């Protein structure tokens, strides 16, 4: 797929799914704004992209710094005047614990990153997305949002909240050009999965690169579905 001339923003770009999606968007011509917390990891991805002739800009931001998200929106407006693609990938697992044992601070941290940060992204970037000819957005969800597995209450609740938020936003724009969807990747070979399932053999799981075609399809100008949750199928 050709994303030449597109301006894309990917959160959680320094590893896992975000890393793979950002790299492939850049390889297909997009200028990718790489959002992550670790400067060195952003620099490594930037170097990999530019070494292959791609274009990228690093944005070392902690997504719980909501004013930084607003400043990033202003910076994107000043440089490009629009945003064509938004990938809300960053997330945390939170505690795997009985719900009654949840640490309030850890729970609030998961809410802040998995849900509130995405609301702030929507708030900051909707005006820029609407300046694009074919604005496309994808957020990463999880099957945990509806499975209600024991000990997964924190992660499940925050992903369920994300689903409600994103699907409501999609419905608000069903009659215009903005297309907004979610992707449920299922079990993937990532650090988060290893933390959740430490005894699992990672070689039995798909790699982040395996999900890239699904993301690129959802982000393409030809994608006209909106308000959907797409499940990755192996």
C-alpha cells in the first residue's frame, strides 16, 4: 500500500506493535511522528527508518503529560497543518490481581494511559484530522474488554472504556470523511504478553510484523468502514 505524502502519528512506537506499524508506514512513504517515552529507543527507530530512506520525527512524550499532547498537536499544526493517520497503540497491562486487591494508584495509572490519554489525543488531533482528505484512525483494544477473566479487571475495564470512547467518537463522524476503528490483535509476541503470561512460549505466538497488513488496510484511503472492531486472524 502507498502512504506517500501522508502524515501519521503512532503512540507506543518504540516497541512491539507500535514499532512494527510505524516502521512499515514509513517504508510506504508516510512521514511518521514517533511517540514514546524513551529517547534512545525513539532514536534507534528513527535511525532505522531514515537508513531506508523513510521520514520520521521523534516525539519523546509521556502520555500522562496531557499538556504535552496539546503541545504536540500545536507543533503538528504549525509544521503540516493536518494529520492523516492516528494510531493509538500505547497501553499498559496494569495489575493482574483480585479486583478487591487493586492498588488505587496502579489502577489510576492504567486508566490514564489506556483511556484518558486516548481521549486527549482525540481532543488534540481531531481538528487536524479533519484537515486531511482521507483521515484514518486506529486504536488498539483487547478481547479482555468483554471476556471478564478473573484477575484482569483493571486491564479489561480500561480497554472496555476505550472501546466505548472510540466507538462513540466514530459514530459522531459517521457522516463525514473521518474513519475510526479498533483492532484487537489477540495474543502477540510482545513484552506486555510476556509479562501477563510468563510461562508461555513466545515462539507459538504471531510477531508484531504479522499484524501489519491488518493495520495498513484499516489505515488506507480505501478503507470506508468506521466504528468497527477488527480481530486479527492468524
